[in-house]
C-alpha cells in the first residue's frame, strides 16, 4: 500500500536551515508529483510547491520562493524539502503529499504523517 | 491567487444529525474542488475530489455538490468519528489554496 514516511521532529535555531524527508513506498515514485504543505498550529493549510521526481521539475508558491527548496532522490524514493533562513514564522507542521489528477482537478490522495519544525533559540 | 472562503468556522451537532459546510471560491474553479477531513494530530484525509467524486473507502454519508464558485460538503447521519475539521481546496490552479477550515464539534 502507498505510504509516505516523513523524518522526525526538528528543533532548530533562528537563521539556520533544516532539511526534512519523505520516503515513498508502495507505488512508482517517479510517476507522481510530490507536494509539500505547511500547517501552523491551530491554522489552516498552505501549499508550498511540488516536485516531479521523474525529471526533477519543480513549481513553488511564490510566497515560498527562496524559503523552500524541493529535491528528490530516485534511487531511494525519497523527497526532500530544505527550509532556509528560519524564523519563528516557519514553526509549523510540514506534510508531504502525493497528488493525482481528475480532469482539471489536482488533489492529494496520500499524505505523510507530518514533521513538526520548531524554530527557537 | 484563488481565495477559498469556508463557512461556518465551527459547527456543533449531535450524532445522527446532518450538516452542511460551504466553500466559496473567489473565481470559477470549474468543479475542481476537493474536500479533506483532519483529526487532531493527524494528516488530512481525502474525502471528495472533482466536487462530487467520493474517494474509495469513504462512507456514502459524505457527499459533495456545487459548481462555478459555490460548493458544499454534506454529512448525513453524523457518526462519532466524523467530529473533526474539514477543509476545502482549490484544485484548479497553483498556488493550490485551502479554506480556513470548519471544526465540527459534538453538541
């Protein structure tokens, strides 16, 4: 069955960077876009961007340009997101999610369990 | 960016009741509307995509409707496991945007 297993919680200092992972299994990793979504405590969901592991193509929410960098390793079926120049506003849970299409609709059918990133000195 | 406005923000209901949550898009999204359920400490779960298509394994008491800019999620005969937060999502164009959520609580 499809599983997205994310790395563990991170406590990082302001100004630093963090790289979190999302290991996919149960499907052909290179055939589906992988998306990343942010959720701040008590808040809603914010789309960060996607990567197509088949060729490494990416697309970002303009809001996260320069903040998030998405990469993927085909050999290990793992997607990564690096967040840089961290501030308290980056403290959140970050989800990876696989997407599928139905007509014009792009939707997220499988989600990772989420990674809590806490930015604190 | 397409703005998604969900209402109500919170809703209290009893087991067995029916509830409806609405989502208004700032422009026509041509039926590309997605609904998710999220329970505390868990990741969102896909319920409905394409405004009306029920994801495999989701109970038939969940249904979606709507077109253009106005969409709704209806839950018939609420079960204890349905008390959670619900989010709509613009699935048409990037940036994919979500409604702020509706928290469904037990009355």
